[in-house]
């Protein structure tokens, strides 16, 4: 199964789990794009690594089991300002956004890195465009 198929299934599965995640999912998809302020998927992963959460985020990229993350660690990894920005875009409190991101990010990053490494940015953009269409 290709990356785009996996992303499509991930989006449907994540949206099916909790429909109230849709606004946050849209905000996260925007964050993962090449034009985002954090530098896309690679920049997001690097932010977690730089903020002392490398072991956790690296488990999401690897082909092994995803380590869990707490809402407090989400805030540590993203920084308070970025978490507030995502929460605002989704119409949530930062605490609610942190809780949802703790459930959302491990699986999403895992699906975006199916071979245990960051795919070509063009492939990521194609996958994100697919997600944008499903979230539309």
C-alpha cells in the first residue's frame, strides 16, 4: 500500500474516532505543509527533538511501536505559542488541543513516515493534499 493510500485510511480512521478532531486535524495538516512556519513535517519533528522529546518523536517515525506522549509533553515539544495558535485555529482551549494532539500526532506522523524516515517533501505534499480533500 502506498503512502497516499495509508494517509487516506489514517484520515478516515482519525476522523471516525472523534468528529470534533476535524478542526484540529485541519490546523495540523496546515502545520505539516512545506509553507508552514515550523518547516513542515521535518521542522515539527525537529522541534520535538530540540525540546528534549527526541526519543518519543523518533518512535513515531521509526517502523517500531509508537511511544505515547502526554498533553504536557505536546506543549513542551510544540512550545506554548504554537499550541495556542493551533488551539485557536481549531476553536479549542490549549488544554483541549494538547489532549487531542497527544492522541493524533503519534499516528499521523507514523503514517506520514511509513518507511521509518521522512519521505520526499513532494510526496508529503501529495499526502497532505489528499488529507485536505478528505477534511474539506
